[in-house]
C-alpha cells in the first residue's frame, strides 16, 4: 500500500471520528479496507459504547479477515467500560493496522506490541498532525490534568462587549449566535463569572441548534448568584457554583435548595484559584470548557496562561468610548509577549466575522 493510499483511507477514518460525541473519551474513527474498498466503517459514538475499531470490524464482518484497519488513535489495550480493542482486532484476523497517532494516556500503552506479537503489521503516524489535532483536548487532560479551555466572546470592531450602560443584546446577529450555541453543544461545560449572571441573567443552555446542554459553571467567590437566576431555574444540565472559603452559610443553603451544586476552592490573587476550578471540573468528567466571560474572568484565564483556543465573533459596529472591554486582568507588558492565534481561521457568518484558532504567545 502506498503512502498516498494510506493517507486517503486515514482521511476517511478522520471524517468518521468527527461524527461522535464521546467525551470524556477522545474522538476516534476507523475504516476497514479490503482490495481497495471500504468494507466497514465506524466511530466512537459516546462514552460507554463500542469503540470505533469494534464498530468498523462489526460492520465489516468476515470481510475483515486479511484486511487493513485504519484507526485515527492507537487502539486501547485495557479493560474499561468496554473490552480491549486489541482483542477484537486480533480475533477479526486483520492483516495490517494503520494508526494516526499514539494514545496520549500514559497508562494505555502496549497496543502496538500486542498486535505485532499476533503477527499483525502495524504502521504508526499516518496523518499524525490531523489525528493529534482531533484529540488535542483529550491529550491535554491526560498529560496535565486540566481540561481544554476555549475563550469565546462577541465583540464590536472597537473591542467592546457592551455599551457604557452595560447593554449587550445583541452585539452579533442570529447566524453568529447559532454558531455560538453550536460551540456550547460541543463543550462539556460553559463557564461565566457571577458578574455575567447578575448583569445578563443568562440560561447558558443550547437552544438555537440541536445538541446537548453543557454543565453550567459559575465562579462566585461570595455566593452572590440569585437563587432565582435562570442558570438555576431554567433547563440546562445542572449548575456548579465554585466559591471561596467563608461563603455565607445562608447563601449556601439557598443555592442548594435552588438546585445548585457548590464546590469550595481556595482564593488566588483576589479571585478563585482557577487551577483548582479546572481540576475540579476534570473530576466531573469535563474535558472541554467554554469560557464566556465576563471581562475579569477572561482576563484571569489569559493571565494564567490557561486558554487553549479563542473563538471571537466580531460585529461590524462601533460603540465608541466608555464601552466594556472584552478582556480585563493584568495583560502583557510588551507587544512581543502578546497572545496570538496560531493558524487563525477567519470566516464570515452573516454580517459578522468569526475569528478562531489555538492560542500561543507571539514571541
């Protein structure tokens, strides 16, 4: 099989991988190819269900014997909620396995060696950059213990998220807001500060597109979130409020009665310890967090070097002086230290512009 053909079939597997919603597991896709034809394809639909390799082999049936399996991530070799995929691959009689990238989980090694011991030819690294990009969130969680953080905001051409009076509805038009709701559905949690709750009373759910509601997360040092706020009284997939030590007992009782889950974390630099917040979310099975603001929360995440990706929607309007800035915090002291988007993507969404990319440092 030529490198070009391997790349072609791995591209098919990558397209399969994008179909699933398997968090906290990684996106994985697979295709089984025999005599130049796909005889089985599959993807990891959701956690606890069949992995991509098993789904593809099941569809291939007896045609898998002697075939080549293309899979975007190294097959699992351990018992979890499902049996090891390596066992299914060996049992199917596959002759060759082509892998996009290695599994980043440090405790999930040994799959390639097991397959080779069974007489299966194994190739690693076909379309590696694309395969690694598809599981960047999972890889970060596995290697750092922190979730993937996306900062999202709707801003004006002059960089504001609201007027000087606090009015912010709506900066962008419906088409951009639908994309923003798709981002919510693609993340495990959506996070705001209590200032956003008090100013906007958002629901933080998914309404404008079809998709699952994320866990709603509020950073609220002193538990100022009203018990009748919409993050507690309307829809959604539950609300987790992080607060600091010494929060008033009466407020704790009121929010618990309203349905909130409370978690205390230590304070840091005038706010909450964001590392502790993020580690708490990982313990809840959260791999992807969408940070929607406000300015002080965005600033704290950027100052802490905790943002992995930015999704900014820019409306072709100007508010003039006195508006509310999108990012607060300390910021950088030199332009050469500015945050930058690596390989930014710029797309028009209706009359608005979507600018997105992974976050790096300019220097």
